[in-house]
C-alpha cells in the first residue's frame, strides 16, 4: 500500500536522505538550503519527540519507525483499520486521529492495544460515541491528554466513564459537545463519587460552545477541580455573572476565557476581581455587557494580568485611564473593534503600559496617525495589528 508524506518537514527529509550515500547526499544538498541541512542531519529521528504524518497506513513501514524511536503519530486519513498502524508500533505515546471522519467505535477499539498511550486526539471524529470512551477509560489508564472537540455524539454517560477510569487525565477538550450538561461536568469534578472518582488532576479544560452548561457546572468545577489552570468557557451562553462567584477563589487558575459569553457583565468582572484569583490571562471579547467599569475592577483586583482581550467591548478612553496605571505586568492587549477608543486612549497606553509586547487595534476607527506614533514608541512592542484602520498614503506609519 502506498504511503504519502503530507509535507516535507526537515525531520521527514532527514529520514529519507539518511538512506543516501555520500555522493547522492552531496547532490541533494545543492537543491536548496532546507535540503542541504536535512541531508547532513543525523539525530533528529532518534528522539521520542519526532512526528510522522501519514496519509495512508502502510504496516511494512512501522517496524522501521519503531526502531527509530518514533513515539508520536498523526494519521491524516484512515483507509484501512487502525490495527494496521498500531500492530507495528505498540509503544507509541501520542496518536492523533483528528479529522478521521470515517473512524467508528469499532475501528477505535484497536486503540486498547496501546496501553502506553498518553495523548489521544479524536477531534472531529464525529462517529465516535460513549462506547469508545468506555474502552478508552478501561484500557488506556495512562492517558493524560484527550481531545474530543467536535465529537457531537458524546454525552454525560461518556464523561462518567472518563471520570471512572482516567484518573491521570490532565487535559480534556469537549468543544462543541452539544449533549454535555451540568451532570457530566459533575462527574468529571467527582460530585458522584459513588459511581466515579472524577478527573481531579485536570489542569486544562475546554468547554467552548457547550450550550447546555449553566452556573452549576462552575460550582462543580470550583469544588472538585482544584488543580485547574486553564478554563475555556467561550460561547457558553448559559453561564452568568453569578457563576463567576464560584470561580473567584480558584487560586490555581491562571487563564480564563469568557469570549462571547452573552450573560457576563461588569458585575461578573467585579466577582472575579474581589476573589483570590491570580489570573495571568483573561478574555472577555464580544461580551456586550462589558464596559469601562470592568477595567476599573481589573485594575483593583486582577492587576497581575499579562494578557487581556476586550475585543468589541463597550470600553472608552475613560476605562483605559482607570486601568493602565496598575497594569505593570501586561504584555498583550486586545482592544480590536472597540470603536470608542481614540488617540487619547493610545497615549495613555503608551505612557503607562511600557512592558506591552503586542496590541490589537483592528477596527479601531477613531485612532489617527498621532496615536499610532505614540504606540510604536513602546520599547518592547513586537506585534501591532491594525486591520481595518484606514490611512491615506501620506499618513502611513512604518
């Protein structure tokens, strides 16, 4: 069966060129710099970090890969059974099947033959159901990362099985799992100890676009997932300001994404700021009820932030004025599409946020050359996004 390499990364080239003699290596080295570097590369395939991208699984290739120490495999398209991959590589640690739309529960059953697996990506494998999660929970006890984004057939029962069997899990992505509700999050957080201990070691949890979640899920998370560091709740329309009270005392949490959570307002920001959080990253972009008062709360209680996204929020120069004097750690600021921001706001940012390395001004239509000149003088600035900002030819700033 033919094997296709999806793209010739230096690692792929190095493997291919390793079979050439000295004369042929000299010939390919003359093609371009990338081929030259790869032709004399000797060790990249010996480490467990090497990645291989295959379009079709050719079982005759795998013993060679195993001998080279390959531990991470990505399958771009499965034309035959998954067993053709794993039968020759029983010790792989990472298996990426993202986008393999024809993968079924029956096909994934062979994954139970690789207990060494620590990372499993099933994103957009839409035929996968709770049945697969049951086998994963039973046989892949060493799993630390599980990606289920877009697996729309996963339900609360599947989360119960995960909570029962995957106690080492550190990262879980449930993006757009539309059937997941507060009950399922309760299972993960150990709220149903009689049935499942829970995934109490979770550090990264993505619940983006899980529309059935309410503030009760946040209560479960705050009680059971004390080690959580990153929480993505973007597009969860069912959570509100009241839920922020539950999150406000999660001292291990350092990144919170509330993008497009329509029921989050200045009051929710107040709850976060009044707690004991030590957030370094906060995203409230496209939260229509967020305004200048939120910036005042952030300055009072979340001044340790390094990254803040306020895209399309109803903030003005006044809000910027109330925030900037306390935000000495801020490195990245996103105020794109904040159409009330003017040159005055940019001048305040330039005067006080001296550590800023990146700023997004996409769609800020009231700023002019004068404000941009001040921003470009920031000593650490590396990234400046202007997007829809309009300048005449004579006003363009390098």
